[in-house]
């Protein structure tokens, strides 16, 4: 098991390597393809995975929350600018040219604020997508490592038993009592 006191930045791949090693080095049960795994060690590794996995997601959530705050601030500022422009336009209503210019300027300000808000939103989405792509790649590597470990274990089980490997999860339980099996062995 990985010791977080010596290596506080233990990565997810290290933890999965430890978990794979635990399974690969586990003793097999007699007359079975099952292995005995130390429950405390396995659960400890799963707990480490649970502890470390949310950090990547939390970082993406923080970036998204910051982008939303920035967008809300931009909307607030845009509303303030529009309100100021309207108040100023009312004061200048007597001069038609001034009113037209004020409305044009207010529209420009609103368009600029919306453009900036859209840019901020796009940047935040792009960053989140990048983080999620990294996370997806990490999960892909983890999945391939788990599959490779399972394939190696299956290969070892096939070669050690000499018989073709049977997927026991696909075979219904025959419901044999344990005592009958012991009687057959002693006979």
C-alpha cells in the first residue's frame, strides 16, 4: 500500500499499480481460481483512490466557479453601464442628436460586455474541457492497465490449471453441498 506520509502526492496510477500488485501477488485458493486478498490492504487502496480522484474534479469545479463569478460580474457591470447610459440619455432627450449618440454608445458598451462575457465563458469551457480530456486520458490509461492485469492473471490461470479458463461468473451455481464434495474426495 502507498504510504501518504512519505509521498503525499501519490498519483492515481501508483495506487492502481499497488492494487494490481496486491491482486497479482495474492495466493490462490486450493482447487479454485479464486485468490485471497488482504481486505484491509485492498480497502485502503480504494480509500486512497477515492481521496485522490476528487482533486482533479475539484480543480475543474473551481475554474468553472471562477468563470461564472467573472461572467456575473461582467453582467453586473454591463447592467450598470446600461443604466447609466439610459439615465444620461433621459437628461439629453431635448437634443435629438445627443440621444442617438447615447443609445449608440450604450449599445456598443452592451455589445462589448457581451463579447467579453462570451470570451470568458469560452475560455472557461475550453479550460474545463482540457481538464476533463486529461482526466479521460488518465482513466483510459488506468482502464488499459486494469485490463492488462486481468489478461495477465487470466493467462497465468490458464497455464497453471492446464485446462481452458471458464468464466465462473457466466456459469450458474450447481448448488452442490460442501459435504458431498468432501465425500467424493475421500472415496
